[in-house]
């Protein structure tokens, strides 16, 4: 039924035999492959190529029809018009001729004009051959012989670049999204230096079709009914269906195997019972519950052994829940689920941030759902899971990318163009097309509805779910935001690569690196200490007089700006006067190599030192608590009187004089005529502090009323 309906678009099911006379006249401005694509688009639209060109001349403004860009813009116009019709069929991804046509569109986009592309002379003889078998006729080619020749010439030898893939694939919501289309192309061309082969493209679409059909079978299965999903809530994936690959839910020290389901609104976990599953536990992803989702270690009885789990925490739960995804090697299963859970969380944060209405909210959720299906298709077909700046999930990518907030703002403005009901929208007539230089294409929500993946109480009208995804002859604000962000991400990615290169292992090595990096600060501190000890009276006196003079003239406030100005001059001098030499490696003398036992002892010693510092800090705070609450009245009176005197001094004496007094007192302690009295004063203060008792502390064990199964 599907094949016959598609063939009817092109006359492929007619009883007559097609000859070369049926071929439309080529457009002079187009290359042979572009003419081939436009010819097939005209048959899809049931228009002649002349009529299609005339519509292009009428609908779009003059600046789009300049001679230098005429061919490419005409090709885009025809392709988008044809894709609008083709994507209205629910099973178009399964059609091999659709996959070949869209790939040909990309090839033609790269060489649209006359002289850019030329087919070999052998193909001209194909125009005089007739098709003997109607069933073998291609939907998008004149006859099967030409198809065979063109496949050999085009698909075996030619590849598609990033820009062509982005312009054509993003016009089909199921195939690619405008935000992640560049990363999707990078994932598909990871082994071919950025050039997309037809076999890879075909494999991706087959995998995507398989994923979508699998999701459809789950959505209409008894599982969906047992979860009691709300209207518009859609199942995205299910794991733990096979008893040999369960999902383990950890709460406290207990663990239960079961089945985990993720929808556009929540996580559902069904514990495995005797012959069936128990009632599902729901973990909300839509409401603002301060959810935290991250990778975590789990193991038996709460032990942290295996890096294969996802932690879910929210304000509605007393303690975190861990979902473990056991597998023999690696943790790709966990990474996939972590990514799609975070994507659902991010899309709901986007919805709350911009307070989207129902129709825009549904479109945002549909975008996230299609992104998850594409992410799964790439994983299943090529066994890769892009991450960080290369991830193919739109909302998670926007959260990671530099200026990702600008992308989300542009996406919000893009969703505002989508309206429902009898409201006017710019895609209703040709004048609107001319104004915005864009063609309306089906939205993500309409795509899911046509594929049977989205249940709606009311039937969706296609006219109400058209939106301008790509602009002919122009770059949409969303495209501009994505391109700008990707430029910044390349710089950030290169910087991250340098960070990974300089990471060293071992506590002793990291301490050695830090000591060398902080060496200028340490040397400055040693120099100040040397001046304060008065070992060189002349330098110490000069420094003291200089500080007092700066304080007296009220120039202290200029010290910090002078430091910043000096640093700026130093950096600019390094930039322009050092002949832009490559930054050399920072040479650090490596400490002696230690084995694992020695490193553990070093770690234990460092932890003991940190514990000592924390304990001393606690004692200091507890003694302050005793003074604050008058545990020793006499000491409290002394401290209170001292604070009153200091407050009066600061209030009465000019601030610069206070600074001079503080500097003079601190700096002159080691002077010969003050050293003895300073030592006595320091000793008395230590003795006084030692007599202050610490406030009592009582550690209370928390009450544990939770039942452990």
C-alpha cells in the first residue's frame, strides 16, 4: 500500500511505458545532476519543471535570484517543496528511493550550476532506453538502466560535505535537527574525513527507521497502557526487558532488578516479580523538583565498586535512587541512559524558562524525542555515542555549548512562529513566503503524529503545524546562533584538549607542579618576610617609609589599579614583542617515582594533615562560640571592651591613619627596640587564648526509621 501510494506521486504505477520524450527539458542554469533532481521533484509535485521555475520566480524576492546564486536557490526551492510532500507519508524512511533522492539533493547542492557538474557521456545513451519491467522502475529515475549507471557514477565515487548535508537533512525533522545537524554529520563521517558516503547515509536512515518502528510498537503495546500515560506523554525507550539484562534499582543497601522506562515526562521503574512486574514507581522529570542526575558508582550492600549507574535525586525523595546498568565491558549502556535522561530534564527546564504554551511545549518535547531516536539510531548502527560538544541531543548540547543560551533564545523565537487554530501564520500564502524567504515544512510534533508515535485526542491538521525551518537564500536566526556557538565551541574544545594533555597522575607530581606554578607568589612572600624581620635594616626602613608615605598621601587605593595595569602591559608586551613564539613547555623537575604503597602512604599523610587543620579550625570556632555566649564572663568583657575601642578608633580616626597604625604595628614587631615587648605580648595572648574553653559538642546519631528489605 505504501509503495503504491508513493509510486502514484510520480506515475510509477501507470500502465504506459516511459520514454525519453517524457523527460522534461533541462533548465540551462543547472548542472546535469541538479536538473535530474529538479526533474524528479517536478514529478513529485505534479508540475512541469517550467512551472516549478516560474513559481520560484514569482514567490521569492529578486536578491535570491541573482545569477551567482540562482542555481542553488532554485534547487533548494524545488527540494524543499518536494520534501514537504514526501515527508507527509508515515513510512518514507523505509523507501530506498527516498534515501537516494535526498542524497542526490545533497550532491546537487554542492554542484548546482552549469559547469559545476557533468555526467559522463555514457549516460546520454540512457535517455533512449525504455523500461521493459514496470515493477523495476525507480520512483525517482527515468528508468532502471539510468539508475544503475547513475548509482555507479554518483554513489560509488562521490561524497557529500557538511554544508550540503545540513541544508537538505535539516529540512526533514526526522532525519536531522537544525541545532545538532553539524554534530550528526560529524558522527556519520568520523571515519571518512568529514565526507558522507551514500552507504553510511543509507545505513543511518535504515537504523533510524528501525528505531522509530520499535518505538511505535512499544507505544501501542500493553506496557504503555499499564503505565497510565497522560495525553501527549510518549515512551522514548525501555531497558531491562530481557531477564538476562535487567536494570538494578538501588535504594540504600537494597537492590531490585526490573524494567526501566523513560517517557517525555518521567522515569518508570517496574520491579521484577514472580512471572510479572510490580506496579511502576514514577520519578518525575517534568516538574521543578531540583532534580540531579549524574553518573555514580554502585555495588552490593551500598558498596561503591562499579561505574555503571545513574543517580537520580530530587526534593520529593528522602534519599537518592541509583539505576545500575550491568554489562560485562565498559559502561556505554549507562552513558546512553544518562544522556537521554538529561535531555528530557533540559527540555523541561527550557519549557519552564520561557513559559511555553501548549503547542510550543509539544513541539519542544517532540524535538527532544526525535533527537533521542536519532541518538539511538547512531548508537545502534555505528556503535558510537557522541558526547560533550559533539553530542546529537539538542537541548543537552545547548546546555554544553558556549553561548548555548543564545541558541535557546533563538529556538524560542522559532517556536513562536508555530500557531494553531484560525490564527494567521506566515506560511499561509506565497506573499508570506516572499517576505520571509522561507518554505513551510512539517514540524517535529506533526512528524511524530504522522508516524504513529504521538497519541492525540484531537486529530492534528497539517496546516496548523507548518513552520519555516530553513530559509532560501538567507540564514535564519537559529542557524546564525548555532554557527556562532559552534565557532566558539571549536576554541573551547581545543582548550579542553590542552587541559587533558597537562593532567598528571599522582599526588606528589601534582604537588610538585603546583609548587612550581606558585613559586613567584612564594618568593614574594619570602621577600616580604625578609623585610619584616629587619635582617637588612636599610631595605626594611625604606620599604616601611614607602608604605607609610603611600598611606599618608592616600595613594593606597591606586596600588591595585597599578598592579592590574602592570599585568596588562606585561601581557601585551609578551604578545607583540616576543615575536609570537610558541609557548614553551613549563619545565618541572619530577619527584622520585613512588610505587602504589608509597602513594597510599603519601595520601594518608596528606589526609592526616587536612584532618589536623580541620580539627584546629573547629576548636577555634568553638572557642569563639564560648566567647560569644559568655561561657567565661571575664574574657567576654575583655573582648567586648576591645571591640568597642576598635570601633571607636575606626569611627573617629581617618581611615588612612588607621591603615598607617596597623602597618606600623605589624611591620615593626621585629625591630630591635620592639622585639622583646612583641614576644611578651604574643606569649600573653597565647596564654589567654589557651584559657578559653571550647564550647561543648554532642554528636547525635540520626534516627533511621526506613525499612530495609
